[in-house]
């Protein structure tokens, strides 16, 4: 029995290249669609998070180092 998702899902149609699907099936097996979902979720999360919370301050001098 499949594990329930951690957030609500929405079914969509996504056209992928056949060669890409073959590669994904070869490397990830039956769970390849979940890997695609996780990858897209990570991309959306990275782009929706303000940069000041995701990037460290640039250290310009030795005095800036912790």
C-alpha cells in the first residue's frame, strides 16, 4: 500500500520526452514520478523563498569571519 502524501496532491498532465522517461525509469524504478514531484517542489520552494533567508552574507574581510 502506498505511503500517503505529506501534502494534498493535484493530478496534472505533463508531457515528457520518451528518452527522459526511460532514463528515469531505469535509474529510479517505479518511484520515478515521486522523484519528479520532489524535484519540482524543491525548485518552487527555492524560488519562492526570499534570497536573504537562503543565502549567507558575503564575507569581504577577515574581520567578517565568525
